């Protein structure tokens, strides 16, 4: 796969997506949002990888939010950064996604790591929501997912007062999972990914689907009932008997269904 604003590489069961705009804080653009979405959609269709890592290029920034340069001057969809498509792609992906935070995760960058299934960050990483300070907000994934992670009162403080949060503070409040020494983030991320990759792929997909069904409405529920359960049903005795009976224009034999 070839992209202009992200990099993608595979290392055994691990696929790594790197936000590749280090000179611009790895800020996501319309192009980057669509490239992340398209990359993840391609990953959904293969079985080589079992875990995906999302990180930023360079040593300073994971991602410091979004940049609307070059977008249409309209209040309709064409003038809105397609961040939701990026977040939804991560949610839809049946494979666990690890955010490997290599620096500042600010604004939409912090929301991006929250949407990932788990997060490991280097010791010097900093997390912050700055929308109300600079004339923006994320009243959706950025509020609901943050509340799930740290609780409503603390989530409101993070959005209302916009404090800088160290990696140690983030781990203590449940915003992230693990911390790695600054020079060992890549190594510790790989160890974390390989640990998860040893688990059952179908079991992990089922668990992730169940977690996401809570916020996903009918789409979230369908990722469990359709994407997971339907494939199992289509190899069952019940499916085969009903399908054959329909094609043969006869009544099905319920005794062949199993109990």
C-alpha cells in the first residue's frame, strides 16, 4: 500500500501505521484521515496481521490535532475534517489497535489515542485537550470515550480547564495503559503487540465487538451479530438444511438442525 501522509509496514503479526507529518506535529489532514481509513479497510480484508500499532513519526509528536488547510469553505461535509471516518474505521477493525504515543497527544491527537483499544506511551509524553482554549471542540468521541476512561467529573475538568497531563498522571487516571522509558518505546510496543497477538483472533474480535456495541448502536451490534455470528451460522447444520430445502422446494427436516 502506498500513501502520501502515512506509512504502513508489517512485522510478522504486527501492522504499524505511522502518521508521517513530523514537521507539522503529525496533524491529520483530510488526506491523512482518508488514508488511515483506507489503510485500515485494507487491513480488515487480510489475515496476515493480528494486531495494529498506530504511532507518530519523529520523537516529539504523536499527533497534535487536525489541520483544515485546503478544504472547501462550507459548513457542509466538504468543509469538515473526516475524523469520524478515521475513528469509526478503528472501531470497526476486528483486530486490536495499540496507540504508541511517542510525544505530544493534543486535541484530536489525544482523542485518536483514546479511540485505540489500548495505549502505551513514552515517559515524556504529554496529553491535553485544548479545544475550548483555541475555538474548537470534539463533542462526541472526545467526550464519551474520555468519560469512559477517566470518569465524568475528571473528563469535564480535562475539557473545561485543559490541563497538561503527564504520562504518569495519564496512567494513574486510566487514560493510558502502560509507560515505556523514552528510549524503549518501540521495543516495549512490540512486546505488547506480540503479547496480544498470541491470543485467539476470533476471541479478541468478539470481545472488541462487544465493547464497541455499547456506543455503536445498530452498527456496533451488527459487528457482533453479522460480522462474527453470521459466518458461524453459515456453516451450521441448520443453515445447510434450510438452504437445501429451499433450493429443492421441499419442507425442511427439523431433525437435522441439532438442538
